[in-house]
C-alpha cells in the first residue's frame, strides 16, 4: 500500500511540474513584466506589420505566418519565460497553445495584442 501511495505521489508531482504555465495578461501587466525583465519578448507579427505599425522595444521577431515558425519556436529554450504578442491576440493565443504542447515552462500572452498596447499609449519603436 505504501508503494502504491508513493508511486501516485511521484506520478502526480511529475505531471504537475511538467505543465506549461500560460498567462493571458493586459497591456499594463505585460509592460510591467517587460520592465522587470521577467522573460524573453517575442513579436509574432509579419515584417510589414513591424514596418508599418512599429514594435515593442527589445522584442525578437518570429513571423508566425511563415512556414518555419513552428520549427523556430520548437528550438527555443523551453525552460525560459516568454512574453509573446501579435496584433490582436489571435496568433499569440495559438502560439501559446503550441508552446504548451511543446512543454514550455512559462508563456505570457498579451491578450489583446499590440493594438491594445498602442491604444494604451505605451512606447512603440519604428523600424528604420
């Protein structure tokens, strides 16, 4: 009986610790996490979107519409925290689901996307 109990505890613990933590946050919380350097910032929009609308300073781009996006994402360090965003939250929501399937440890999604970030008046960089 002790063996069965111990096995159950180990299995449950392993299952709990392998879960991806996904947070959907508003622009104010997202900015706070960026300012506190709480993760790696990824912009999932296209080159044209970055060129025409700008981007959040310090973000790396992975165009989620490109065919190799899943491959690029799968090569990221799964133990790190990632702050992801797109234009309105759709792509980043899909990407968060993908990252969960790939067993990333922590993903923070800007729920209403870059458009809301900009609407809130937060700083935007323009591509030169």
